[in-house]
């Protein structure tokens, strides 16, 4: 399942250069999303429809083809995209997977901090009480569709 709302937020960020949800209360955002006039009308429409609050009305609710048919993508030849026949307008020249020359120093100079809270008593109690017993990240339906060896799903 695709998170179309998050995709809409990423599209917003790509056009505007900042995250639209700067308010701590995500519910205050919904009717206040302000898209700058520098963003073209087709892109604005795409962002609005991808970030529709009601997921049943959100663009993409009926599948990816619904998004691909949006007027913002009118010039995209999806067959060429699928067949990897489109040459990107920019191909980074990197030496290896550790080459960070295209990342801003603001981010590469940040101090790395551990994000796991070892003292999280709620999580520790949930695990020790068996709240997540038998829980798996495996999406059996996805694996059945995409895995030749269906016997190893569990």
C-alpha cells in the first residue's frame, strides 16, 4: 500500500524547499496548506489532491494509475519510465557509496546521535508482556505475489 499523503508532502518539499507541516499539531494543517504562487497550477492541484485529509477521497485511493493520469504527469511516457528508457536530467558523479559531495555540509557535519531510547519502559513492558508476540513485518500477500519460493513465507 502506498502512502499517497506522504508522497504529496515530498512533492510539496521538492517544489517549495521546506516541509509544510511545521506546526506541532498536525490537525491544524489540513485546511491551511499554503502553496506558493511560484508553484504551477498542475503541481498545486497534484499536491492538494495527494494531501486530501479524507483518504477515501485522496488521489491514489483507487491505485497508482489514478495518480499517473493526473494532468501534472501529462508529458510523462510511463512505458518509457517502466522500461528505464528515460535519461535523467542530472546524473551525479560519485566515486562510491560514501561520496557525500552533493549533500549540504549542514547535514554531513551534524553530530550522530543514537535515536533508540533504551529506557523506554512502555516499549520494554510491551515486549516483556508478550504484546508483540508473533508479530512479523512480513507482508504475506506481497511475498506471495513477488516470491517464487512461497513455501518460506512464515
